[in-house]
């Protein structure tokens, strides 16, 4: 029997090994799920090469994240004869229907994982090898048996029938413990299944092993001091990037910018949108200020919210500033640390202002936690960063047609809206005259140096983004748009 420490557990239980840091690997071009799969496969390699192991009778089982490991490894590797995942997964539809309770950690819904496949696909790949799915009827965590079975068992039975092996796929609902568990009832089912399909003569009852249980120190193998963590590996990979600078020659620079733009469209999976309808929600007209509040419905069915403001004497053709703030448009109108709010400052300068909450920000944020929605979108092939940038571009075009301002500029506060603005400006370099950045960062390396967590800025952890671009690259690709970054943040990396 082999029971390896999962990354982030046991001796590998270190803060930089938290599973959500897999997003840092995505950022540098390594899909974060890979490190989990490779660790599992290496354990299987060890067993397969062990002379004491009957390689015709290798099985895998585990609970929860261990159940996820079980189905992933045993569906992709034909060396696994018998598989018994316990309360480890459900379909994408099941996860979405029961948000926020069932999305799972980032490795369970890795980027692009659900494009054209699902966890039911993994179960189907097991056919005709013996597979027992165990779920708990009243699981206090996730994946309750009656809610999982219609998605990951019932549709898969025909695949095993094709091989004449319908009995090789079994489903068991545990009812003795109302919790997320691999208790005695579940274990006895697993024992019996392994005994049957490994053609063993041993009894399937549980043997008392209390006196044989080892302490943590007795089982400790030791970890080398220079052993990398998930975050440490991401930082190491980022340190190896050598992006060539933008060429100084004008003709070459134009070709370079065009190439960068094409790559960026692919990285952020850009799907352009338009404003399908602008809902007029409210207005004010007093104290020499007028405003209109909007909700925009986009052509893809998603939306954004915002408010247009100007002094009554300001002409509609006056310059327009689109104001974005990580804290939402309400934060953009609030005085902070003695600084004049962006909205008021631009109005005082005779400009009209459109303060906007894009997807995942302020009033336009979903009711469920942003990072869970972002996780599921990325797993299904979308990129939240690209979705927000597409909205920003479409709103700029809408404002252009609505008020015909002499120029449109962007002003952002915070790292999330900073990157959205730079991506939008790089995608349409002549749309904005200027991008002014407050409280941002000078490099995407900040995300790793701090480190910023997935929960704090899930939209920024876009697969391949930091591999192919940094903020200066985006700024160069945005020319002739002027980029002004008044952020002065320097961080020393925290623990590797």
C-alpha cells in the first residue's frame, strides 16, 4: 500500500503549497493541475516498478480531494485496474447548480478542463475496468449521493454495457454517517469491491490495527530545505522569462504590436461584445451637476453598471474619462487618504465622467463569490479578464456614439482594473488617449511577490498571461495610447 502526501498535506503542508496557488502556475503558462497529476502518476510509477507489487492488481481509492485524485488518475492511466473514489466529484452542471457549495478547489476545476468533457467523461473512460462510486447521502460538505448519481453514474452505465460489463460499474450510497467521511460503512464496501475484482480469498471485514498505527514523527521522511512549493515553482518559472523589448524601428514596431495583439486576443480568449441595450435607471440635476445611472445589457447576455456625470455647463463633446475602481464606482466617488476622488477631479477639469462597474466589480459582481464564478468560467474555456476587457471596449464605443467626446481616457484604481484597462488599450490602441493608473503595480511579478491570492484577484490569473506579457509589454502594444502609472510598490518575496 502506498499513501503519499498530497501537495499541501502532511509534510508538504506549507502556506505556499495551498492549492489555490495553482493559479500562480497558470499565470506563468503551466496549467496548475499538472503538478497534482504528475505527483499522483509518480506514485503509481513507484508501485508499478516495485517487485513486490502485482501490476495486474493495482487499485486507487480516496476521499474528497483523494476521490478527485482517484478518478483523475485511474481514468487516464490504464495501469489502475480497480478504482473506488469516495465523495470526490460531481459534474460541472451539478457544481454550478449548487454554487457556492460544490465548486471544489482550483485543481478540481482547472483551466480549460471542462471544455468538451466533464467528470462523467472520466468515469466513462474507466469502462470496462471495475469502478465503484461511493457517496454519502447526507454529506455535510458536498457531493451528496442523490445529487451526484444522475450526473456521474446513470449516464455512464451504457458505456459499461457496450463491453458487457455493466456489473463492473457500481454506485453505493452511504447513510450511517451524516458527514463527509470514509467511515466504516464506506470502507467495508471498498474492501468487498477490491476483494471481488482482485480475486482475493481474504475476508472483506476490517482488521483491528490500532497498535500498528504510527505517529507523525515515525512516518516523517523529511523534506529537503530547497524543496520547491507550488508558489516557489511559479516564481522560478517567472524568473526564466526573457521577453524581447519592443523594437525601436517604427515599421518593425508596428509589426511587433500587431503580433502582440494577436497573441493577447488568444491569451484572454477575446470574444468582442456590443451594448445590446442601455437601461436608464435614475438621474439627478442639481447643484450644477447632472448624472444618469445605467445598466448595460451586453450582446452575450451579461451586464455592467455605471453612472455618467458632468457639470451642467460642460459640453457633451467634452473629453470623457472612464473611471474604474477595484472597489467599484462607489469607491471611485469616495475621498481616500486625502486624495480628491477621481470622479470629482475629472469633473472639476471640465470633463464628463463615466464611472463603470464591469463584470466581477462593484454592483456588477455576481451574488456568489467572484473567484468561484471565475474558476468555473476558466474551466469551461472562458477568461474573466478577457470578458471584462471586452465589456470595457464595448462601453467606450457606446460612449463614443452617445456623446461624441473629443477624446476618451481611462483612469483606474487598483490592480484588477489596471490590468483590464491595459488589456483593453492594447487590444484597441487608438480607442483611448490615455490610461492613468493609481494604486496599481509595476509588473505582474507583484502577484507572485506579495503574493496575491486567487480569491483576491481571480480574473488576473489568466493562463499564459505572465508568460507572454508584462505590464510594460501591454503598455507598448497600446501605443499611441499614453500610459501613466503612479504606483510605487516594491515588495520582497515572502517565503518560497
